[in-house]
């Protein structure tokens, strides 16, 4: 029973070894045109050299003294048949090297067979091709298991085929044969070190570039969120402050009008909360808020799912500004066309920022909003007739003088769509804000 178990294990190991020998351990090598040309040149140069050697050594009888007074005669192939045989061996062994990187194991087998068929007196005819074939199989073969099995067998067969009378390598070349591989190994080690250092330098540069790109992305996202918060808070809070101030002044004399003003404050607060939820959605993907009864608050859910404001909400925006006492005229010209949500939001923010500045800095003026749909661009213009700072000017420190932060944010927002923003005082009095946004032609 024990012997049977051992035999079964041995058979299983042999089957696995045979199966592994047929499986590649890596992808096949893809040769460049330059590498292919180099291999062909190596095969051609070695072929010419060995063929010349074979022809030159045909019909020669070598006599060597192997001991004092004892000579050994080494015959070589003679006649046309011998010459053709030696030329054929040299051509086969050298020509196979043209495929040494594409089929390294097959080339090793072919060259090994040529070496074994070569007469012992002219082993140099195919030995150098065998050295290159062994190197190529060790370096380039994707069948590692088969290669590890074939290399020792080939070396053993060739190593035992020579004799001491006719050495394969002349004695004067032994030192060169040792020094050349050492020089090649040193050169390879230096090249490997240089490539390793270059790889580390490239990796460090890549890590720095990624860190810089991440930092720029974070700064860009912070600036975008800051712009959204500025646009939402400044406009809605300015309108609410003006309405609350008006309600306080007329609360005793006209309670009904004060109530309408407070309703406008409430509407402005709801609008601010709705847009703030959109901005907060940029920062977190938290679950929906739940109502006091344990279920989801339907009003909050609807507000969160509402789209970002666009040109379709300009009437509502203008209506809220009119409630503050600022007369606003809205004009839309040209055939309306569907626009990307980002462009609509940018145009809406231009009108919102411009009207907010008019409320804060030009109380008592009248404003005009013009939206013009063109074939190649969208034009948004907001003008006012000028006035004096209103109640909303004190909402944000420095608002009376104006810090231009909102206009800077608008320019950055429009730059995403290759748009431009033009601002400045009018010759007839007041202020003008104009945005031009190019549209994609169908």
C-alpha cells in the first residue's frame, strides 16, 4: 500500500511537471524592428565566419603530439561531400540565431543537434552559435520550466562530445573569453543601476505632480463652494434684511403690509435654505433628513431633489427683488434654446449678483435685466440707474465700499465656459454688468 501511494504521488508530480512545462510563465516577447535586424545581422556575421572556417579547414589533416614521441592524427571531412556537410552545419546553426528571441527553445534544440552532428575536429564550427543559443534560451524563453530542464541537458551533451586533443576554444582566447563576460556583466550592472535611479526619480516626480494636482483640485473645489455660498447667502440675506427693516418700520402703522413683508422674509429664507442644501450636497452624501415623526420630511426631500436654478427661475428671482421696493424690468429676446445646466446656473448667478449689488448699493434706483439668446452666444445684461446705499449694505462687512468678491467669483464661473464678464459705471449714471457666454453650434 505504501509503495502504491508513492508511485501515485510520483506519477502525479510527473504529470504536473509535464503540464507546467507546456505552459508559459509570461507573455511572449514582442520584438522591435531594430531588435529583429540586430538578430539577423548576428546570424549573418556568424554564418559567414563559420562557413569560411569550414571551407578553410576542409581536406586538412591535423597531427598533434599528445605525449613525447606519440602523435595523434585528427582527420577532417574531405572532398565536396565533406565541404557541403560542414557548410550546411554552419549555415543551420548560425541561421537559426535569427529567431533566437522569438523561438529561443526551438533554436536551442536545433543548434544543439547541429553541435552534436559536428565532427570533433571542427567543433568550433557550431560551438559559438551554441553559446549564443544557450544565452538566448535562458534570457528570453517564456517557458521557464522547460528551459530549466533543457539547458542542463544541452550543456551536458555538448560538454561531453569534445576531446582533449582538439580543444574547442584555442588557448590564446581563454583569457578573452573570461574577460568579455565580466565586462558585459559590469556594463549590465551599471545600466541596471542607472535605470533604477531614473525610475526612482520619475516615481518621485510623479508623486510630486500627483500631490500638486490634488492640492489644486482641493483649492478649486473650495473656491467653487465659496462662490456658491457667497451667491446664495449674500442675495437672500440682503433681501431678507431689507424686508425685515421695512416690516419693522410699518408694523404699527400698516400691520397688513408688515405681514406681507414678513411673508417675503419667510420666502427668502426658504429659498436660501433650498439653495444651501444644494451647496451642502457638494460636501457630503449624507442620508436625507428625517422629520419629527421618524419618517422622511417630504418638503425637505423635494427641496433637495429640485434642480439648480436657471433662466427659468428668473421671474421668481426678479419678483423677490421687486418685493424689496426695487423696480426691475425683465426682457428676454431671441428664440429660447435648451442650454447645459452649468451655463444656465452661471447666467442665473450673474443676474442674482448684479441685482443684489443694486439692492445694497443703489437704493431708490431702477434696474433692467436683459437676456438675449443669440445663434452663437448668450448675452446677459443687468443695468441700474444709480442710487444710494440701502439697508442691505451693512449685511457683510465692507459691503458699502464693495470688495468685488462676487464679481471675481462670476468671472471664474464664466471662465469655465469661455465666457467673459464686463462691469463698470455708465456714462448716464448707474452701473452695468454684462456677461457673454459662447454657445456650441449644432
